[in-house]
C-alpha cells in the first residue's frame, strides 16, 4: 500500500450509529448517501469538535493533501459469517409545510425563490433523504502533527455537537479511539476493537487509484466551508474483503 510522503500521524475515528448519511452529490429534493464516510463529512465533524466555524480555508488547506482511509465492518451471524447488509432507509419529508405565512417567524421557514419572492402555490417542497442503517466504520484520518493533540482533545470534549453526516445521526460509540504513527497501526487497532464487537471487515476505501475492485472520483476534499462551500476531487479505490468467519 502506498503511504503519503509525510510523517504526520493518524487518528483512529470510530463511526457507529443506527443511522449515518454521507452525501457527496445531492440535490435539494433527493439527499443521497455514499456507502462510506466522505472526507468533507469527516473534516466537518472535526471542525465542529474544534468549534471552528466559517470558511476555515487555512485549516482545510492543511488537510487537503493528507491521507484518509476507511474500513467498513458488518455485524456477524452466530456462525461468524457476515449478516446481510441493512437496506438504505428512505425518509420522506415535507419542507415548509404547515407554517403560517402571516407570522413573521414562521414565514422565514417557508421556502422562497432565489430573489426572496413567494413561490407558486404554498411553497411546500418534498424531499427524500437516504440513510445507512447500522453501519460501522473505522476512519484513519491523517492530521498535521502540531494539531494532533488539540484535535484529539476536541473529539473527546467537543465544542459543538458532532454527528455522522447529519444532525440526526448521533454516534453510539466514542468517536476518538486513539493515535497511531501509520495506517497499518490504525488498521491493527481497529481490528482489535472490531473483534471485541464481533464485527467482520466488509470493504476498505483507500485514498488514491491503486489496484482494487472499484475506482471512484469524489468531489469531497473541502477547500472552503461556510456559506459558499468549495471542494476539489479525490480519487479512491474500494477493495472488497473476501468473507471469512470471525476467529473465536
């Protein structure tokens, strides 16, 4: 496996929750999710933990070329084999419905046109939002050496709420699980945690275009947060793990 040419350490982040959602190319009416965490979503979580709002262009620039890799796990059956993956959950919502436009505060919640004028009809918009169910991921996030301690502390005592893609996706396990010198060490530490939980590895998402089962180009490297978000592309390789029973 090709490692980045840097000595910056890795943090092991553990994402486990009933629901997760990691959008990469969603429109207002349909909010899809990838099958694994995005770099933009992970760095958004880090910024929330740090209490870092606004554009954060300088902070994000320091992460742009650093590594991020994901290991996906699946729950096991009594015989140690993988359980079937839970289907995507589709949540249907009516945005802007039931508000009194004569009330100045409620009127702010009714969708408007780009110029601020009233839309045709009641202004209600239908949206479909998709979620991963019972997903578990280990995320190996490479961080600048001088920020390692502050980020680790923030993840354990976040300034703002942290969540797994959307605000209703609350983690059910501690997100911060340790610091390592390289990805192989992260992988070993994650394996130990997964074994305790009777989880089996399902697939990996490796940064870069290397030999694997699936190659994707994601527009998920954040350059600027805030009101006017900006991103650049990242190539990743998905490697599916051949099924085998959990030891002991």
